[in-house]
């Protein structure tokens, strides 16, 4: 009975959280609808660049997936590793970590890859992403600070934390954990960290892919700011890019609606770009790439899943 009450409380909190952020999200859109419409009436060359950058993002994410799954001696075709990045992004719009769950089901049914092993190595790769975000962000911060373009204290603390955090987590498997932490799920997740930690080549490869993703997103922001006639440097956009990426990992709301915009807006304000400019750039980016995700996500879902029946129990087992 207690578990049932606790579950209902969590559901109520989740519902209120979603309603609150959705309301704020809609309110901001209504107040800035004119600016959003203007941003979407973009030049064809800008649109072409943005679409190419989106595909480059999917390309790098797909290469990461191919490398990760390759650890288990599984070779993915181009259709699978490139399609997995599109499908993953598509289903993230429907429920939290939806893309991860769907692809875990696919790899289980198609390649007999154990759910927990896949999730464990995937969680471990998040540490590499955070570390790469911290390194690039700190480098951009120090350069901009040397030119007196911003007050660096906040960014130095945040990016240093991004660097130190993954290093500390990587050392956890060597530590003696308290008895109450020695649970099966934690043990399985730590196996992924050990597996990744013992392969410096894989860490370097994943870091390179993450750097490509971070820089690609930074260039996208750079283009959107140009469309708003804002003179924003690429280095400023590199400061914003890591926060945009990290919102994918920690949000409770499918697609991170509202949260991503708010965080990027806050960071943009600290870099003297302005809160509204940061939110509008993120929102314009979302509108454009949601359209691409819904078109391509549906197509790739039909192609990859046409021979695989996704059972509800499989989806439950695949959730982190």
C-alpha cells in the first residue's frame, strides 16, 4: 500500500512538473511568436547549412553507437548505426530516454545484445561526453577571459566540475562501496565503466566524436544568432553548446521542452548574448530539427523495425 502511495506521489509530481514547464514554454512562444516566425523565414543557404549540420550530428552519434555495440562483437550496417541516431532522437520526443529504450529493444531482438550490458556501456560513455564538454568549454572560457569578453568564475567552476566528475566516477569501481549501495543494477553499471576505462583507444574515439557534435551544435547556434543579426563569436557558442547537450541526459520531460531553452537562455545571459536571444535560437533550432526528426524518424522506424515486434515487456526491461 505504501509503495502504491509513493508511486502516485511521483506521478503527481511528474504531472505538475510537466504542466508547469509546458505552460511556461507555451507562454514564451506566444510572447515571441513574431520573432520565431521571422527566424524560420531563413535564407535557403542558411537552411542548407543547418540541415547539413544536423546530419553531421546524426553521423557522429551513429559512429559512437557503432563503436559501442562493436565492443560486444556486433557489426552494424550503415543503415543500422546511422538509423539508430535518427530513431533515438525521434523517440526521445515521446517519453524520457525513449530513444535509448527503443534501441535497446532493437539490439536485443536483432543482435541478441543483453539490455543491461548495453545500458551499462551507454551510461559509461556519458562520462566521456561530460568530460569532453568540460575540456572544450574550459578552453573556450579561458580564451574569452584572456580577451576580457566575460567574467569566467561561473564557467570555470562548472566546466572544471564536468572534468573532475567523470574522473572520480571512473575510479569508483576500485573503491569499496557501502553495503547499501551494493545492488545488482549499480554493479552492472559499474561493469560498463570498467570496460570503457580499460580501453583508452575507445575513450579517445568517443571524445573525438563528441567534439564533432559539440562544435557542430556551436556552429548551428552561430548561424541562428547571425539570423537574428547578433554579432556573437563562435567561441561564445562553444560555451553554450555543452549545456545544450547535457540537457538531454538530465531532463524528466520528453524532448526537454522548456528546460533546454531556459538553461541555454540563462547561460546566454551570462555570456552577454541575452536570455531571449539564447531561448529564441534554441527554440528555432528545435522547431527545424523536430520537423526533420519526425520525417526521418518515421521512415527509419519502418525500415528497421518492420521485422521486429516490440513487446511492452521489452520496453519495460530496457528502461534505465
